[in-house]
């Protein structure tokens, strides 16, 4: 799910080792809303995420090759 207006994206992801996070589905905040214009709901993606004060912020997101 992509909420362009709010700058949020729901992602079903595998384990994120650098954040010690198991596989799950959760809502992430995009650092820049324009990142969300390159993807479509249901599409496989690759993304980078950081923990900024307890908020999960997507810093890069691209369609998977």
C-alpha cells in the first residue's frame, strides 16, 4: 500500500539484519515522498531503511530487478 499524500508505504519485508528486525509487514515513512512515485502496490522492491528516533525511515526504494 502506498499513501503518497502522507508519505507512507506498507512493506512486507524479510529480515532486516542491521536493525535486528524479523520478517513482517509494517508501515514505513519515506524520507522524501518522491521516492514513492517510482513503485506500484504489489511490486517487488529493494529498499534502504534507517531508525531515526524510533521511526523507520525509508531513504531509498527501487523496483527489484
